[in-house]
């Protein structure tokens, strides 16, 4: 709680706000419980440079619009102290614009809100005692580009409907650990009025949505996952904001947060406003907000939505609807400056956290350092890989041989950025169908298609991200209005996909070959990418410790028997993953758990082995000398020590 000397903003605060460089903006603006001359209350401060008058109204004054005017200070700041105003009480700001019109607004810096559709701000403070020191120490010692990351993307309101933050934390942590994911990524958790926006129409950037509890309940959610060893990433939306009259739109009666020119200040795709990235105070609002989530809620990263819409002035605009930059180009130079400032500031204060770009174009240097002209993101979603892979696997198997370049092209640019491979919520909505629905054929073939997709994805360079429901091949499109179709797990085909994902994750985490050189070409070697007729591709993943894992993918609809593949060493290679294993719902074509490589050179390798490759199946092989650690990560009932691997791992010959 603030005390008397802290209730008014000092000269340094006002100077930094005026310059747009107040990195702890939430500590200066907003509603802060305080004590003045022994009287408890709350201090309020807001940036509204064009307002004639600002008043605060709320439960503490009977919503009397004349009771508590704020005082104007330098830099467009209005501030004041309200005796008796206390945590839990609702409030709004009432502003008179330069035209004399009055506007009743939510506080842009509100730390809590009413439950939508009600939209008042709520005075809030925190009493949460963090218990995640061990996780934070581990995080600080980890270079995430060289560490395993398997991300489970979640819409909290529909994973299992009706759960609070605390209930979801316990159930989600259990589920994530059971199935081997390392991180959870939440669709936007900042307050939004319309649930159907999935959180992408944010109205209160500093308040976790009240749908599932209080801000401290969300702190408890993050803390609990951290104590269970799970990272938490949240979706963050600086690209646009909605037009709701009670929120940021025309906040002080003028275009304050949004660019005044509709060619730059409006996003036609979403019917929203676009932040004025050239205004220092607006950049400050957003950069400080990023720090706020990292510091106040201990989140491990931010996934930045719709980066391309910020970078290009002509994004989704026709000729005449956009204005070139000062050099005559289409690049939004102010947005570039903002993104560089964002990433530079986060890296300065929290170098062990991640800022991840959803950037859908080939903008150069998204993950390059800002000092070399890059945008400075830690990672970037690989939208090209996603598009090409889903397009290829959406084809009937008989047609895939004509499109081998679609499935191999991602390796041309795999090390141009630090990539995340996303099979996100965007791929299972708006009539696109689910991963299951996109796979051709009957139910058995659909299940095999999903399993082969996931087996290939987990072996491909880059971190993995899978939207909820994908881990068991949900057959229908996702809808935010209902829980996932958990009943489908009664079907062995769906249960088999879920079991496979758990085994993929556990094997992946135990295999440095699959993640320790994700961002370096030394971590990948083609064995054969040219067997288009057979729809087969094979490659090695190589760890920084020298370990190697061979991945062989058959995307045709028929098995390939007695198929020879080059390998880097003679001796026994164990089949640690076979997506066609019977316990996954497959046909059981395989190699009885191991193959013997002889000194017959092939595919540029000194050795080779003859494999039985299942239809629509993916095999992972590791040399016997390196396989013991990997094998022990699999489900205990799928592999017992010192015995032949059972069908659950290797399939049958």
C-alpha cells in the first residue's frame, strides 16, 4: 500500500511518462490503495492530455460524477486521492473531451475488472506469496533455443468449461505432465468483453480476465504450474484494439491510443483500431504492459499476435487505403521501432523469457538481434512449414508423390530464424476442419494421418506447438462455446493418438538430438529427400552431444517392405517410436523393435539397414549405444527393461 509521500507522481515519473520511457508505468498510473495522513483510500492517475476535466466515480462515492475531480499535472497526467476507496470496489473515469462532450471510461491501467459483459474497473492489490523460486532459477540457467520445448496451446474457457483459475491450474498441470508437454500457452488472458473473440479484442491490457477469478487467482495458476515444472506463455495482442466506447477508443475525446489517420489507425480485417506506434506514450503503454505480465505474473513468455499486420502499411488494404512511409515504402517504420524497443527492453530486464512472433511473411531478421537491424524476437512461428505440411498431408496419399517439394521445402529455410512449428487454434476453425478432418480417408486412415503428422512434426527442427484437442485427434472443429470432445477418448483410435503424443513428448525431451541444435544446420542431415514415388523421406537429427536420431517417414498409403535406408553407424538401431504401433491404433507393421545396420554404404552414410516401414507411418531409430536413456522415457507399459520391445513401441514385423 502506498503512503502519503507516494500518492502524487514525482518529477521523475512525470518526466519519464512525458518521454514515453517509464518502464514501470503500472506503478505510476492506475488505482493504488494508499494512506494519506492516516486516512486509507486509493490514489488514481491517468494519462489524458486532451481532456478538459477528469473525475473518478465508483462504489466509494455513490457514482457521483462531481464528488472526486482529479488534478491536472504535467504531461497530460490527471491524479488525485479518494479517501475510503478500497480494494474490491468498482470505478470508472469520467472525462470531458476538448469538444465539451463527456465520456465514461474504464481505466486503461486497471488491474482488475468486473465480469463481462459488465465493464467497470476494480481496485485491486495483491497478497500472493510466490513459491516458484526453483522454477525461476532453472529458467535463468536455460537457453531455450537449445532446450526442449513442447507447447500445449489452450483456450482456458473451453479446455474444460466451468473451471476457475485455481481449478484449471491443478487439472491442467496433471494433464500436461501426464502427456509430456513442457509449456502451456494460453490464448489471450487479458480482459476482453466478448468471449467469442477468444481474447483477441482486448479492452483492459493490465487485467487478467475476471471470468475465472481474481488477478491473484491467476498468479496462483502460474505459480502452481511453475511448481510442477511447467512453463507458461501468454498470447499478447498489441496489433489492434476494439472500438468499444467505454475502453481505449477515443479515450480523452480524441484519437489518443489509436493513430488519427484511418489509413494507419484502423484495421479493416477486424473492424478495430490500430495503436499509434509513433507516439512515445503509446509505445510506453505497450512495452510496460509486456514487462507487467512478466514481472507481476511471472509468465515465461509472450506470443505476439498478428505481427505482420503491424509491419506492413498495406496489410489487408487496397490501393488508396494506405499511405507509404517517408521513403515511399510499405514498411511501418514506427511499428518496427516499437517491436525493437519491446524486445530490447524485455531482453534487458528478463533475458530468460521469450517473446515469440506470429509473423506470417518472410520479413527478414525477425529473430535477429536489434543491434544488427533485426526485430529481436526470441522465436518465430513457422507459418510456411504449417501451410505446406497441412496442404501436403491433406492430399490423398496417391497424389502426394507429385508434391514431394511441399513436405521438404521447409528445410531450405529452417535455420533462417529461430522457429516454433505451430499447429495452432487458427488451423481448426472457420471451416478449415480439424487435423483429423483434414486427413483423407476413413477413420482408420484419418487417425494414421494425424499420427504420421505428429511423428514427423516432433522430429522436424524447431519447437512444437499443438492446440488442445489435437493431441487426441478431435474430429470436429474447435468451438469456444463448449468443452473439448473428451468423450472421443472412448474410441481406441483417438486414445491411441493421445498415447502417441505422450510417448513422442517423453522421447523428445530425453533426446538432445531433437532439440539441442534446432537453430543450427549442424543439427540436421538429409538421408533421402528424393523418393517422391514412394512418398518417403528420411533424415538424421544430431545433438550437440553427438547423439543421432534417424527419422523415416512414409506418407504413402501402403507399407514399404525391405526398404533400405542409410545410417551413420553399423550395429543395432532401436525403434523407439513407431506411429503405426497397435497400441496407437495402427496396423503393427514394424521391425520387432530393432534393426541391424551393416557396412553397406547408402544415402551418403557408411552403413545402412533394411526396414519394414508402415503405411502412413513414421519411425524413429537410435543407435543401441545411445538408446537406453531414450527408451526409458516411454510409457512403462509400452516398454519393459531387458526384454524385447512390445508392440506398443515397435509394432510387429
